[in-house]
C-alpha cells in the first residue's frame, strides 16, 4: 500500500525522530543534534546522530541512515506499513483507507498548492501596485520594514469582487478549483461567484514545508464585519492542526530550545523583526491538542504569551485546562504575561526585542498557573471552603493522565495548600496562632477588611523593614537568583567530580540568565560524553566550544570571592555541602518569588479575604526565611 504524500508529511511533522530513537539508543544533545552509540554495531565511541530539524538519523559506523519510519523498520524488523501504522497510532492520525484513487487525489492537492501559490503572487503584486497604497500605509504604521514584508510574503486583496477570479481565470484555473482552495465564495445559491478576500492585508499561511495552503486577511475597512478573516477548511488547510509561521520557526526554535506561541500574525511578524524568530500563532482558534503536540515536537516547554489583564488570565487558564490531560514527563508549558495590556507586537515596536526577552525570561511554569487558577476562583476563609479548595485541587490533579506527572503535581499542590493555610507547627507540635499584623508592609500595599467585605489600606501598619527592602528576594541584587546561578556553575567548574552524582539535579535547575543557561547545557553535554572529568579537562572542552569567556568572568567576579567552598582549594565535602545548600536556596527563592508575584497580582485585582490570607501566608514564610535578611552563607 502506498500513501498520499501529505499523510506521510503530516505523520513526520507530529513525531520527533529523537523521541522514537531515544527508546532504543541513549541520546545526548550536542549542539543542534543528538548523539549516541550505534544500535547496529558494537562501537564504543558514539557515531550515531539524530537531527530533529531535518527529521533524519545517520549512523557513521554502519553507513545506515533514514527517517523515523526507516528506523523502526531497521530496529524492530517491521514492514513499512507496520511502521507507519505504529507511528500513526502514536501521533493520533487515522490511517488512510486503501483507495486506488488516492494518487489522483494527491495530484489534485498538488494542483491546489499551485493555485494557492498563484494567489499569493497576485496579492504580493497588488500590495506594491497603486491599489495597495492604503495597505502599504497600514503596514508602515505598524512599523514593518520592507524586508520583513517580503520575508513573510505579505500582500493585498483589492476591493474589486472579481480581481482574483479574473487573474486566476487568465492563468487557466477553473472556478471549481478556486472554490475548493477557499479563495472564492461560490455555490448553487450564489448567482455569481466572487472573491472571498477583499480590501484586506493578506498573510500567507504555509505548511511545515513552506508551501502556501491558506490565507489570513486583515480588514482595512473599520466597518468590516470581521477584522480578521481566515481561509475555510479545505483539502489543504485544517485550522486546528497547523500553526502560523511553523515552517520558519522550526529551526530557530530548535536552536533556542523553546518555541513561543502568541495570539496573532502581527505578533509573530513583529517579534521576528525584533530578532525573536521562534514564534508561532494558532490559526484563528484557541490552542488545540494538535497544536500543542506540534509545539512539543519543536521544544519540550513552549512559552505561551498572554496579556496580563483579566481577559489574558482567562485565556491562560483555558490553555491550562486544555494541556493538563496531555502532560507527560519532560513536556509542559510556560506562561509569559505581558505588561500594561500590550501585545508582543506593541512591546517590541515600542521598547525593542530585549523588553520582550525579559518578559519571556520571566515566564511562569504550568504548576504556578494551575495554582493561581484555583486559588483565585473563590474565598477560602472557612474550614468548609478550604476543604472545597482541596477537593477541587484533587479533581484538577485527576485530569492528568500520566501517573508520574500526576504524582508530582499532587505533591507540589499539597505543599502549596499547606503553606497557604499556614499549616506549620512550632515547638511541641502546637499549631501557631495566625497573626495578621506581624508581616504587614510587604509588597505594594497592605490591606484590612473594610465596609461591604472589601479591603482598604490599614493606616496602622508600619512600613516594610529596611532589612526586607534590602533583601535579595525583593531587589534581586548580587545575592539573589543570578548570584546563586553563578555559584552553582562555579562550584562545578572547580569541582567537576560532583557532576557524576548531581548531573540530573543540575539539568532540572531553572536558570534565567541565557549565557549561564548555555554554559550549564554545555557542561552537562561534556560530562555525559567525557566522564570522568577533572578541572583542566573541563576547561579545555569549554575553550573548544567558545565558552571560556563565560567561565573566566565567573572566576574574576567579585560577587563570588567570599564563597570559599566554590574555589579549587576547598575539599570535595565542603564543595558538595555548599553546592547542595545553594541548590536548595535557589529552588526556594524561585518558588517564593513566583508565589509572591501571583499573590500580589491577585490582591491588586480583587481585594478579598482569600487573596489577603494568601498574601499574608507568603509574608510569614518570607520573614521566617534567612533570605529575607539577605543572608547568603
């Protein structure tokens, strides 16, 4: 049985080669590729490479190579049909029916691609013609450069109802083909077919191979019924199964290690113009399971961008509900909330690409969003209401299908509930009374119940202590998160023997500084390929990978001078103790910062009893922590 080419392309787009190969071969990431020992020979040095971006593997020791289907054929003795069936089942694709006419259908689809490319050329031509003056002015107002317009193939659909029909007819395209491609409005009840897109800026939508399969059109007439209009479902285009800019974003996403999902086409284009090229957008729908799967194939933790207002939070919470049943080990989502009601295009245009990168660097993990979604949904000031919150959290955890992920979410959320309700015990195990006044003054404002159950600022509360204002947690200065990241890596540079035991712990650390994150990833790769390592060998490998400068800056930084356990002269025991202590402090700081931001935002938007209780509980934790006093020993 042969398959339509479109089916096999779709199948390969949904399956990561490294995931399938990784079940048979222990793979280690090296730059843009993965390497491992050949499954076909008894080699001792890894010569087997996998490239997800190219959907390809190659074995240098045996000369074998191919795609993901060929790998299953070779390693599991499957026929081509059996390999395709297994992969289709994993990808959630239905196998095509055995149909002798599929070759003809494939030929028809190829013909439709040609029609779409002709339409794209027409729209590009009209944008540069006199009739496209208003569209060019609109794009200029949006700050797009000429090279950006050309790169994304933007065009203009004239207001004339038959402009595209006339152009395609002259090219020999039949009305039936135009209708099947979704370019015109036609049917038994339409006396005269007419162009679907009129007086709109046109955005070509491509498949994973870069072929135009649909269009999005932005109305220039403020009275238009639909501001944005997309192509209908066609044999080429299924809006819930594709992503805008998928073809261009795949390689930058692979290089960056993440992919960013934004709301609209202009957000994608604006970010690309600002130097952030690994962004995609859904095609006029809320994010679907298929689209999440596509992004997971590009990166294990995509970042979703939302406005920071209430509407943006609601959209983020819907994405949380969508992804929970799909979670699997190593695959999740992160959430970047944009400031001041701006969208990514606005932020990049007004403040530059670095401002957007800062927002992305502060993206919050899915677990934080799950917690905020549930806690912000009610008031938890009585035992019965608190029990209801616990029951609801159990329901949420129950939506996670993967048992390992479910277990870890249950542990994480139980811990948050305990902290929220102040379930800590003092001497003798007695529960400590909850003192609302003791942690006042932290954050933007402090509030007490007023009339009608709302909250007002309490004039009796003293301002935040100088110690708290100077703390690393509040100001994020040298003793804060960045110093801890530097310290963790500096210990390992001087004591690489610790990598044999703590490599996995290092891989799980959330490192916010891009240069340090790159250094961390390279250290892990080097340790995996060249263990055991000594200090000089590690430095030599870093020199060969152009990372020596980052290591030298750590060594010359004054901030680490007093941390003697991290330096070469300390014993392994001292270095290990200091490393583990720093690791624990880093995790605790990241967690408290995330919970603090969520609590302050919730109270600012809705000053109710539950949000007040939540903020005070976090204050109490902060005051009990040595971080509040700025201690870093």
